[in-house]
C-alpha cells in the first residue's frame, strides 16, 4: 500500500481474535468501518468497543462482492480465509492475513497491527503485558518436578446440530500451551490428533481419569453444562469430579480460553487452579478489571455494568 489504510474491514470466520485485538488500539475506532459477526450467542462486545458506532457488522460468510461494497482499502482475514483474500485482491483490494491462535503468533500479529495502524508503541505495550504474565507464571512453575504436575484434561463441549460432543484441542493450540505453562500435564497427548478439535468419548475420558478438568463451550451456558456433568453418574466416577477439580472456564461475552485478548487473564486463572500453592494471592476480579482497563479503557463503573453481569464459570472471588 502506498499510504496507511483509512477504511479497514475485518472479514470471514474466526474474526473475533482480530477484532478484539485491533480495538485495543485507539485508532481502530476511526479506521474500522466493518467487521464480521463476533457474537457467540452471549451478546456482541464489539458494539461496545466501537465507540463511534460507525462500523457495519457483516455476516461471517459475506461474499467477496458484499465485502467489497464497503469500499475498504484493507481487509484483515484469518490465514485460512485465503480463498476469500485472493478474490478480494483480484478486485484490487489489499488483504493482510493474521492468526492470533498460538501464543507465538500473538506477538507477530500485534506487531503487524501496530504497523498497519501506525502505532507500533501500542503493539509493544500490548505484547509486553502478555509477556509479563507468561514470565510471572513460568517463574513460579518452571522448576516443578514432573510428579508435582497434575494431569489435566481440557474439554470443549459442543451441542451443534443437536449432537453433544466432547473435544480436545491440538497440541500446539493456546489452550494446551497455557496448561503446560501453568504447571499442568496435558493428558490427551497419546491419541491421534486432528488439525482442529479432536472428538473424544466418555470412555476415553474415563480411561485418562485426569486430576483436573477444564471445561469450555462457545455457544452454550457453561454453568448449566457443568451442573449437568456434575450430576451425571459416568462423570461422577472421575477423580476430578469427585475431588471438585472440574472447572468451568470463565465466560463473558465469549469463552475466555480462546486466544482473544482475555487469554492473559485465563493463563493466570489456570495457574491458580493447577498450582494453587504457587499462586495463593490470585484474584480473578482484580486481574479481570485490570485487563479490561488496560486493553480497552473500561473504568470500574463500565466493568460493573457491562462485563460483570455477563460473567460465568468458576471465577471464585468475583461478586455477582
């Protein structure tokens, strides 16, 4: 591009990671003119971030032509949306690809957003926030003997198409990495893995019989799901359930295990659940409030009125 973009659209599937990150830059309110749907069934947080209320929300499956009608001078897409990107570039519309999936990709993609928005110092500031979290966690867990690392299972509950399934993440995804950094031992590394979520059944979960289970869902009520599992006799035989070590991942507008901007809070929360003796002073409420203020400038009153009523999961000290 010969000049910085003035009309940015975030399109395609998986856009929530890009949208949440770009709105952590103050320039986004003036430059983002459209974004793909980010609502996962619990409300649209992006409409709160879009302080000018000027950006159009488009369908995740919006066609190339529909996206082009917004007249963007740059479209941001996830890397797996290259087919759409090729079509846009054929129309003369520049495209930049991002991932925001693994923790390693976070620095690269934040750096690129800083370049695009002409605010590299904010990109450095943002990633330093995440680096400090990782450093603080790993300084406490890095010398743990293997026998002191509990076996941990991460499960994604899905009821899509009226079919209930339980799924584990790829080994290189953020969810797995966060467990390892937090001093846990992922228990599902011995099965053939898909490049996306891998489905597992209750028999396999029972055979693993992990010390700790983390439970997430993206389109269902996480507290309801946990209660149903806790009352199920098959799940009740697992030591994690017996020992009250099944934890519902924090959820607000979105589930917080995903590598959107809130993963830093979840990293610390996981560490406090996996190795409570190493993180005795962790406060979800304090950590979450700081994150929303640092990332988006949400003051205490805004947090209380917008974020707090949405929170679910095993968030401990948060008053609701």
